[in-house]
């Protein structure tokens, strides 16, 4: 079976569900797995954010905007009671910056990139009275530190809904005679062959397939979270290869710009690109991190437990879509996406329903996923149950790493 044994890495106003800011502790609306002992230093918050890139990266900008909003909503002041550090590599520099945050008086430090994790854990072990939180990480549930936590969101649901919008656009172009149904091929620019990326492009594809059954998809990888040249060249190659619509899991404007220049519809990620791409941008999905930041700060102030693994959902306001661009989206897209969203919420539609995809021609009945990440990346947890791959059930970070039929990987070097 052709499966990926890679690290499960992770490296605006159609709100799917407005969702109130969440509370804290065991009764929170986040889908947490496990909990910790009481958070230290309850009372006033001093918060720090560590980012891999700066605001030119759509990925990092999404974290920065949410962090500012959450901090300023409770009266924190940038440079005094909250701090943002950008351009921090996935290396020893992260550990050093985490210690700098502690020196500034932070009792809550958050890092936004997968490769930051080991350095955040190192800092957490040295400063048990400071709460260290990390997006996209995989080790909190096995490290079992009282002051180290992972968080992510069920963004695969947002990706799926964005895929429905993509499928609607393909159908519109087929009906207009632009190409035949068997030529309905999408392209996808991914950063790495990690579980986060695989989960994202697969859920996007399955959303499109749910309304455009003949769709196929080519995927190319850049080997970088942010490389505008490679992302643009990747999109151009996909378009040259016959892809009629492009999406991405990479952080620059490279792919959307290539689509706008070529007049090819585009579904972006982490924020709207309508200003730069008014003719081709359809919609974007993103994780809204403000509910998680607020949740953690509420917990610290009250001395409540912070979930070891916290998964934001549509209900917590953590999974969002931008407004649709009427100039590019197919007619009826908003109504169709709302209908599918309701079905996701009531459970009648499952993103990774095993009856909707095959692997090497076979329907999966069992799969051991690498949830407890180790150096060998060996499967350790059964994740197929009730006809569904249970993504985000056993930790917050994605672990869907299957290569399903209908998706063609042009390169797997990364």
C-alpha cells in the first residue's frame, strides 16, 4: 500500500460559525485531549509570540493578527505586556528567543512553526512556571509536561468546504464548454510531504470530488514553507500541465499571482488574496487563532488547566472561510457551501468518510497512524472507525498521511 511515513508535521468574513470566545479548563468548547495541572502565575498576563517569518508570510500574518486582537481585547500593550518576535528560525534561535520572552516577564509564550517544537520543550523544562504553547506540534501528549501544550484546528473541514467551492467552479466551466468533465484536473502547490499538507490537500480534493465526481488533482512540492519564486513556478507548471484550478499549502503570493496572470481560478489559504487577484480568487480557508489565545490567557488568569492538545473547530470560531469573490466563484456557491457546512456540523457528512475514497483501488478498513511520533515514524494508533478516518481525534496536529486514488504527486523529494 502506497502510504506516507513522514513526520506528521504542520509546519475574511464569511465565518462558518461565529462562535463565542471559548472558556477554559475541562468544560471548554475546544476539543481538547487531556489536561494539565493548574497553570502557574495566575493573574496578570504577559504574552509572547514567536514567528518563523514576518508579516509578508500569510501564515505568520494570520497568527500575528489574531495575537494582537486577543491581547488588545484584554488591555495588553505591545512592547509592554505582549511581545511579537518574527523571523525566528526552527533552531537554537527559537530556544534563545523563548528565554528572551521569559526575561521580558512573559508567563505565556507561543511559537507558530512545527520546527520550533523541540526548542519550546527545552525552554518549558527549564521554566516550569511559564506556560509554553505551540501550533502544529505533536509531542505534548507524550512529553507530559504540565506547562507545554499543542494546539491546532480541524482545518480539514475548512479545506473541504473550500474544495466544494472549487468543485462548483469546475462544474460551471464544464457546463460552459471550456473543457470536458474528464479534463477537470486541479493543481495544488504544497510545501512538504508532511501529514499537515497531505491532510489539507486530500480534504480539499474530497470536497471538490463531492460535487464534481470526475475531478483529479496534481500536487507539486517546493520544499519550503515560504518561497515565492518556487511557489509561482510550481503553479505555472501545474497550469501548463492542464490544471484548470489551483490551490496551495504554502505561504507566499507566488501561486495566486501565477493564477491571476494566467486567468486561472485560485483557492488560497490563510487569507483573502482578492486585492491582488480580483479576477481569479474564489475563497480562502484559515485557522482563527484568537479563540485559542483567549482560552489560554483565561486559564492562566483563573489558574485552570490548559488542555495538553487543543483542537479548535467550526463551533469555537477557529475554522473560517473568507467571503466568496462573486467575480470568480460559481453561481450558487455560497448556498451549497452553507448546506455542506450544516451537514458537517450535524455529522451527516464526514470529510474522511472511507466510502468516498480508495487507496490503490481498495477501501480502507484499518489503518495504524503515527500519532505518538517517534524517530521511525511507525504507526501506533488505529484511526479507522465507523467508516471514517478519525483525524484530530487522538491529538490536535493532523496525522492523515495516506496517498488516495485520484491525486497524482509530481514529486516527493520533500
